C-alpha cells in the first residue's frame, strides 16, 4: 500500500471513529480494577442510522482490523425494538433471523454494479489473494500480520464509506423496509455473533442507535468559508461539521463561468489531520475547517467553486454556495545586485546597483534606510524610482541616523525583493551644546537630586555627570558609570567630611560619541545636620467621593511620625492626619471632607525622635470635582403662546431646584430651519419674542447655563404665527 493511500485511509478511519461520537446510546464496559475504582473501556463497535422515510438504513463498523476479520467470519446480529407511545412495554422484533455476513463473490457479481470501483475494492479485499512474503521471527511476523489486517480493514472501511453496494457486500450495512411510521421510535441493537464457542477475547460490545420513523433525515449543503489566493494556487475552505452532522468525504467542483462545473476529484476527498495547529502568521487554525489546494495555470482569472459532501451512507449532499477566487502573482522579482556606495565630500551618499534580466512586470525601485543591519528599513521616498533607475543620491543624509541602506525592487503586483544591505554614513564631527540650567537640591542626609532640561538636539544620546570638592579642580570625578539617558540623577554626599561644599558639572554626549564642553559648575552645600529623609506623595487620584493619596514614607530609621498637610490655594497649611511610628510600606489616605470644584494642595513632613523635621515633600495639587454635580437641571414644561397685546410670542418654562446664579439660552428655528442660539436671558422663566420677521412655524428650546455647567436642551415647543 502506498504512503499516500495509507495517509488517506488513516484520515478516513478518523472520520469513521467520529461517527461513533454521533451515534446514540453507544456502550461502555466497566472493568473492576480495585475495590472502589472502575476503568471505563471505550467502545469498539459503532452504528448509525439514516431515515429515508420509506426505509431506515443502518451502517456500522469496528475500530480494529482483528475485530473486522472476526465479524467477517461470525457475522453480526441486528435487532429492532419498537416503542409505541401508548404501550407500557416495548414490542421486540428481530429485523432478520439470520446473521448478517459479507456476501459471496457470486452474489456480488450478480447483484452489484461492476462499474463501482468501491465494490471492486470490496471484492478484492474479501475474496482476492494477498501477495505477502512472511518475515522470519515471531515479532516480525506478528507485526506483519497486524499491518496486513489494518491495511485490509482500512481499505474495506473506505469502500463501505463511499459505496452503499460495497457496504452491503461487506456486511456493514442493512436496509430496514418494514418500518411503521406510527411507531414512536425504534431502537436498533447490534452485536457480533458469539458463535458456538465464544472466546474471552471476543468483542462483547452492543452498539445501539435510536431512530424516530416519523422524522426523515435531511442532508445540508457544506458551509463554505472562502478562498485564499496564492501564487498559481487557491485554497478552498469549508467547515467540516455543521448542524446536520459531518461528511466523510467531499467532491470539489470548479467552473470558469459560474454555470458549468467540472468535478476535480474522481474519489471523495478526505482531509487528513493537520501537522500543525497554527498558520505561518501564528494565528490558530480552525480545527473544524477543511482545506483543498487547487493549482491554477493563470493568475487573476476568476474561478468558481462549490462543494458536495458524501456521508457514511454514500449519499451526496446538496451543493454548497458558490465561492469565487483567483490566483495572484506572489513571486517577487530578482533582487538588485552589485550594490555600491560612495560618500562625496562628507555631504551626500551615492548608491548604484545593477539588475540583470529585469522582469517584464518591473514597476520601480525604492531605497530603504535603517539603523540596524536587520532592519526594519524605512523608505526614503514617497514615490517609486522609475524602472530604468540604477542610481540614487541622498543629498541630505543625517550623520547619526540610517547607517544601512537597501535597494528594493517592486513589480506591478506589489511584490518586493531587497538587495543585501550596505553601510554608508557621513562623519559627525559637531559636538552637542554644553548643558545649561543645572539645578540641585540636597536633603539633610546628603541625598542630592540634580535636574536639568533635556536636550532638544536630534542626535542627543545622554549625559555624563562629574563631581569635585573644589570649584576650579582640573579633575572632576565621573559619578555616572554609563551614559545617563535621563535628565535627573540622585547622588549621595558624605556627611563626615571637612569639606562643606561639592561642585557638579554636566557633559552632553551625542550618537557619534561627540562630547560637549562642561556645563557651568553648580555648588551644593553639604548638610551638617541630619533630619529625616523627605517623604514623597506619589500621586493623588480624584474620585467623586474624595481624593485618594498614595504616600511613600521617609527612608530614615529614626522617624517617629509623619504629618500630612492640606491647604486651599492662597491659604496656610493645615494638618489633616498624623501617622505615628515608622511605617515601612506605602500608605494610602482618602480625603473626603472636600468642597466641590475646589483646588487643594497636599504635602508630607517626617519627624524624627529628636524633633527634627524633614523638608516638606513636593507639593501635590489636585482639583476636586464631583462629576455627579456637574449636570444642571433641564428646563421643563416649555410653552409658546402668541400674545396679541404684547405683539409677540410669550415663551415660558419651569426649572427644577438649583442654587446660584443662572442664565437661559433661547434657541429658535423658523419654518424648516433647525433651532439655533437666539438670545441669552438673565435669571427668569419667561421670554417675549417681538422679532417675528415672517409667518410660519416657530420652534423654541431652552437651555440652563450656570457657572462651569449647563443643562441639556429642553424639549422643543412649536407655534404657528400668522400676522
């Protein structure tokens, strides 16, 4: 048996075993292994049924070659139990007294079609001769026998699956034509004939399936998914399982005009199990999806496909919906070769290349640039270079960006091929500007926080920080081990020193490793007292119910308490909480005694056992807004009435409870014109519109406006005005 056919049959056996999962009432056989444990052995005999209305067809099979051979010799017993809706006990009747066995060769020749290839396969399996040479050795002979049995069994299973005649001849199919449509249901029971001398290794399964004679089984068309286009190949996709069950195989039909279809496969297509669970893109494969690859000779020619399923009873499904696809060119052109670069006057870079045998569908070129050899490469132009181009000049190269270049060739289908990268750059000899505005803040523990504005130069890489205890010292000690990319640095000063001042300088470094001049030195006084380290208010989160503060305590070990302060802008600090002891973790404080739309500032101070206080933490500002109070009440009961005495339209409305000054914006629309802002009215519930330019329909709406809030637009009021 060839490898291809073996893989085909393995896939078919998987489909057959799936039939067992869909059958009703499949048996399980418990085997006691210990006083309180039961091992459930899976079934080996499976049966399924199909109701055609005038008859019910039964199909069955086993899952091992040895059981199949035993069934061929002993046959199967099929029993039907009829249940009536009004009967208390079932009526049992065997549908056949004789045991069901495979047919003889003469019966197959007499009753079955000779042009059915699967019938011929069944005849060869049952009655043909096998040309096998026995292997020497017990184990080799056993393995050869097992392989032969499995091969015969799988081939027979394939024939029975796709031919009703083959299934009947193999003793794996039965037609029950004595059905009573008034019966509530039939239960079919199938088991292997034990024979006159049963053996312990015999198959003892009893397979069952329940059928309602009144419900005719229907077949649904396979559900197509779509067509994936490839280069001279199309991948047709459809779902393996639907609400009406699973098909054992499929016929794929193709058309060039959408009307006349030609079948692509002579035998049913059975999808084998995929070797991987993911696509090349990394996306997971749909396990319920079947794919079929069709080679196409011409790309971009529209082709039409439809799918027909075939089930275990050899019935064909309705045709699926037609799906359309066409192959497309995915073959990239040959890449450019002999890439050469030239740097002229350290100001521009010239690239040249060759392209032997340009493709007929060549569209053009673009140049890609990257900082890394492996990319990604960014195009240097928005439009392609012409197909005749073999030179590119970068007259504005950036010395510190884009060291590597590639030449990309593009065809009319959008396929791209890249040359190998080449390195070309100009020298950057200009150092960055010296840093300015260096600031420093030191606490009583000698912790210095230095800050400076970040450089705005595009090739800025970072900084180096230096320290000395003498202002004019020629040698400053570098405090940063590597180039510092941040614009802040924390340093520690020794407190036990005779020197009371330290000096810091900063140097900027660019991508070409050019160093700037030193910044002006900044002096820092070394503290002679050691108050606690400054605590930190990490953040303040504004909620509707208050402000939540996250506090980081002082790092000093002799802290005895922390005091949290609050103030409104322009007022003095007021303590709102004292935290005793020396907490080690983050502290959360929730401040709920707040006024809506008021800005508050918070700070934190640590105190040690000697009464020395830390510096006040950085002040955190939070503006408290209760979002639930922002919506103003919408004016209601808006009415518009024409008053002849006032020669105008009187507009009135009502407003819910609201404290504080308010105004009302009147919206007006005339005839088909939508309501637009018309007039702003100070605190009132009434407005008279004297400016009535024409007859027609006037539409009004009112909006309440208060400081920092406003209502939604009221319901409109309409009036027809006739002068």
